[in-house]
C-alpha cells in the first residue's frame, strides 16, 4: 500500500502508550494496533481527528504517501 502510517513514531514522541491512546480516542486496542501496523483499509475522519487531538499533531504527521 502506498500509504505509510507513522503513528508509532508520533506516539513515541508524545510518550503515550497504545492502551492510553486507544482509551482517549475511544477505540479498541486491537483496532489501534491494526491502524499502527498499516493493515487498516480505511480510517474514519472522526477517529483521525481524535488521534490528532490527543497527540497534538496534524494528519500529515501520522500519514505519509509513498509512490509504489
């Protein structure tokens, strides 16, 4: 897939665990793991918005496009 998910990098910068982020965003740890590993086929804008709020970042800090 041409979309790279850098969520783990941003989480490390903000020193927040997967469990804590999942709880604050309102998603399951399993769904967060799927997103972190790049296995997700889609992400809701509302979820992305909450992640950005919690991590105090922009969507571009988490998602990157790479040509195949």
